C-alpha cells in the first residue's frame, strides 16, 4: 500500500509521520484542556494544542532535521526552503474545548506547493487516514474512494467555518449566499467545524464535497492529498488546481464539479 517506497519517495517517511501523529493522539486523549486562551477574534488555543505541537515538533526535528516545520501555533522553524512538515495539532479546537469529539490531528509533508504525504487522526472517532502521492488513500489501512454522486439533490456537502477578524462581514456574505443557494439544491449541508474532518470524510465518501472558502496550509494540506489520492478533485474557487497559495479549498467528487463551481461563482457575484 502507499505505492513505491524508494529512498527518494515520501512514502519512506510515512512510518515517522504515523508515529508523530500517534504521539499527538495520546496527548489529546489523555486530558481535557486546563486552559483556553483567545488568540484572535473568536479564535482559541488550549494548553493541549500547545503540548501536541511541542511534542510533534521535537520528535520530527530529531528524526528529520533536514525538513522544516510549519505549525499553526508556533509558525515556521527549521529549513526555510525545501520540503516542510505542516501541522495542525488540533484542528477543531473550538469543538475540542467544548467536549465535542469532532476534531483531528493533521500532518502533511509539503513540497513545491503540494502535499505529498498525509496523516489525519480523528482521536475520538478511532480512525487514522493516510496518503502518499501516487500511492492511494487509506483509512486504517483500507483503501478509500470519493463518492460517485453527480446529482446535487443526492449530495451532502460540508461548509467550512465562517471568516473571523477584520473584514469578516464582507467575506461572509459570499458564504451566506452560497449556503442559501446550495440549501435549496442539495440533500444536506453540514458544518462540522474542522477542515481535516471535512476533507477526510470527502476522501472516504462519507460526504460528497467540502467547501472551505479559506486555505490555511495546516488546515488543508494533508486533507487535500487524501482527497486527490482517493480519486477526488481539489480546486480553488475559480476552478484552478488547488495549491498552498490558493484562496479557497474546494474538495469534491468529480461529478459535482460543474454544479459546485457554478454555484460558487453565483454566490461570489451575489456577495
């Protein structure tokens, strides 16, 4: 599984990535947050987020000193150029802080604007998703595929969180317009509160698309690879290929491409 494992393949780093995320899972499952701090407009960090990032950073710095690290809580460290690990220690912190089990540890390996290795662990749901470029996508070692849904009336679509901070009201107008348009066409809309769950569940066909009108690399890098390796599409809002520099993250079953891009264009025009 996961394709070739030669000396230059990212697959050779998969066992290390899995071990790093397993260390994170043990911390997340071992304790409830003792402190919750605001780090921006309605944006939270807990002591557990910080403990996870510290542990994963230390482990990967020891094991792969030649690879830099970009983490949500402590930014960029290590090698400034070349491949880098991209970590969200707890994606869905607001859920985690309230005891809601929809959260994830997300670790990707980013090179040239694209993720080439991914591990996403849902610590309270008991599933680990993995992918290596050109090696397929897996949930607990079993291959996964995106759904075959092409009729929006049969689609369940996850919507990413609303924007926060300066200019949020303006940016959220497009989100509200999109939800209004899709709400009358699709089977269900869902807002799970974590991009890593949205993307992993798109990859395994549990949902049919994830529309995230933002693109923070620690949120989306690992999940974008999962969806691609599971046969799905990951696009920017204008339909171009998604990269680390994209403005949005639109992951979907291929049969929904035309309708979703059309609705996104109409929502942005209305917003």
